[in-house]
């Protein structure tokens, strides 16, 4: 047998070597050779063709296996990616839920935290979870439906306008005397012995601009109390300035009981609304009087002088020397004084100054 060069069969010339079909367009692949053509081949050529067919089949099987393996790898990778993303999603969701629960719990404690200092630096926690949504709804409804200076009360005093002159006379006579309590609220060295404490978002504090009450939690009241004296029948006056907030209220507390959880709250809003509410142990407010008055200076940073005249079961409210209205209630007979802010929109800060109290 003549010597064969690599890739050459006995009947192949230099220009007729068999090449794989993919390298010779138009050529016939060994596995597509017809029977007639196959019979014309020599034994060596048949053996070589059969070997090529076997190799091609192996190549196709390997290719299919490789493709299957690639698909499996892609599927495994996709599944792993889904599981990883889902796992991270679960971790993120769980962390967010836990974080929200933690911040909710912290915010609740924070909003309820009033530190009342009684002649020491020891603070005691006092709950202020007093929902004001009902009260605010009453204020908004009244402010929309009523004309200025008209007040609706649970128990309204008849003919308040007719008695305004007489009440102003009583107020004038009462305030001619030296006040029983006179505190500028410039610092805690004054006669009031006011609460201080809290944190950056909720509490009571003295600053260069006066005595501040502030709260961040929506739907909560932050009371800041005077620990000096208790009063029954008295005239209570103070300057009130709302520094931040929108639909929020700030004002005076009177007849605060020994627990600090029951009191009357006379408050005004920066929109000219006013309200008198009774808060009891349940934390729910009972509205006694609300309305709107042009005599209340509106806007942030505006100072208003509020006065409440408490005589027996009757309460008369004034703003900037103008009579607003009155109501009756017999729940609380006497108690301490204080100031407070009620948050019903955004965090509120109010400052208070020039507290004066005259006994009747």
C-alpha cells in the first residue's frame, strides 16, 4: 500500500481530500452518504467514512450534552439568583418590619414621655397618650360651619355676649391685685417650678426664647406642668406663641389633678380656632367649647395672650383681652396649672411666657 499522508485515502489526490461538511459548503456529510455512493467506496474508505460518522455522532451527542449542561447551569444559576434575591428580600422585609415596629414602639413611648421634675433632677414618666382627633374634628367642623366669634359647647352658657361686659369687669377687678403667681418663664428659677425634661422631639425645656413645649407624635398632647401650687377659682394668664406646626394647638392647662392625667385644656390654633377640652384618665378628650375668632392673631411666630377665668363650675375664655365664650363642667374642682401643645398635623413647638395667676 502506498504511503498515505495525513488525512489522505488511497484514491485521494492532493486536491480531493475529504473535509468536514462545515468547512466545505455544498459537500455531503458522511452521515448523509447514500447507499449507492457508499457501495462504490473501497473498504478503507468505508472504514474511514464509518469512523467519520461515528465521530460526528459523538460530536453531536457531546454538543447536545454540553447544551443541556449549559441550560442546567443557567437554570441552577437562575434558581439560585431567585432564592438569593428572595432571601435578601425576606431579610430586608423582616428588618423593615422589625424596624418599623421598633420605631413605632419607641415613638409611642417617646410621645408619651413627659418628665416632670419636682424639686430634683429625678424625672418621672407621665403618659400623654391623649387622642385629639375627635376634638380636632369638632374644631374643624365648627370653624367651617360657624361665623366668627360663635361658640358651640356641650353645656353652653346662655347669652354670653350680653354678659361679656360684666365678665370683663370681673377680670379687671381680679387683675388689679398682685398676682399670686408671677413667672416670666425665662428660666426655672421662677415661682412656677416648671417641668423640664424629654428629648430632642418631645418634652419641656427652657431656652433663650422662653419656656417650650414640643411633641412630634401625631395625635398626642405634651403637657408641661407647674409644680408650685394648686388653684380652684382663679384667673390664669399667659403669652402663647406657636413656632412650628400647622393644624396644631397650644395653650393653657388648669385644674390638673395629682396624677397629671386629668385636666382642662384651653388652646388656640394658628388659624384662629380655639377649644376648651376636658381630658380624663381614659386619655380621650371631651370638647366643652370650640370656635374661631379674628381676635386671635393668626400665623406662626405670633404671640397671643390667653386668659381663663375659672369660677366654680363655670369657665370663661379670653384671647387678647377679648371674650371668646364660656362653658360649664363640674368634673374637676381644683388642681395645678400648666401649658401644653397638641400635635394633629406636623411636629409642633410652642413657647410660653409671662404667666400670672390671681386667686378669686
